[in-house]
C-alpha cells in the first residue's frame, strides 16, 4: 500500500493504492495476477492532517479492499482455468497485525480457486 498526494497544493487530498499479488496453485491455475487499485480521498476542510493521515492508513484500505476482491473475480471469471475468489478479509485486523509497512501490501490471505 502507498499514500501519495496527487497535488501538493491540496493538502487535504491523498491517493491510496492497495496492491495484491495472487499466485494460485500452478497445477490448477497456471498464472499469477497483480492488482493495483487506487482511490483518491479528500478530507473536509478543517480536518487535522494527522487525523486524515490515520484515515488514509487505516480506513481507506478497508474501503478499497472489496473493490480489489471484485476486480480479481471479474478478471478471472472467464479465464480458461477458472475464477479466483478472495474471501472477505478483515483488513482492519490485518493492518493492526502487520502494521503499516510504507508501501508493502498486507499478504493476500484467503485466495480460493
């Protein structure tokens, strides 16, 4: 995951990118998939920068993860080796357990073939 400011003149706007790399069992699904999904978040005026940074690190990935799951499912549904379905993931718990790693995504657990 990463957080950037697309426009430095707008301190209350950040882009949060969630990355997931999936490598299913190569004997059943011989391909790998890397998904990178970004969301742009804007804080209301008057929001403390520390509060917005916490939101971007903790809440934004939680908001984006269902879209990653949906994208993986949509891309692999028509694949010749069958779809990959990701189980719902408690992203809040993953982030609490693994912590913010400044660019390293949490591991993609729960990949179903």
